C-alpha cells in the first residue's frame, strides 16, 4: 500500500474523533525504521485510547499490517505501529514534555572534525 494513502487514512481517522494538532513528519532521511510519523493530541485518557483504536481499525481496513500498539494501559501516550507509518496519540502535557516534533523534525547534527 502506498504511504500517502496510509497517511491520509490515519489523518482522517484522527480527525473523525477530533484529534488536535495533527502533524505528519517525513522521517525517511532520519531513520530506516519507518518512513512517516504522525503525532496528534487528545484531551483525555479515554480520547487517546479511542483515537488509537480507531486509527488501528481504519489502517487495518485499508490493508495495512499493524505491527503493534503500545501504551493503551495508561492512555497518556499510545503508539500505533503500521510498519512504514507510526502514529503517536498523546495528551498535551505528555506531548509538550517529549516534544517529538522537535526531535524528529530537526536537521541532523554533524560531528565536527577534530582540529
């Protein structure tokens, strides 16, 4: 399945249940683990869990293989791993603390050569 279709399916699923601040990052130049990272916020544990469950179901319906889902127990931060696409659904305080956007969106830092 094409990555763009997976991304659109995940974003639409997040919008269905009113996720906020949805951001899609292309991380192909930063890691070989996956190609795209989606980060979204939810207001409560219940909404985080509902969003992650909905994203997982919609991605499965679209033909994606779900590698795993982590964090459903607490509902503060749930990760849905669909292979080339990883979706993070987080409560705002957790999202602000870990600041994944800055981590993954930052340009790579090159080591300086010894003088």
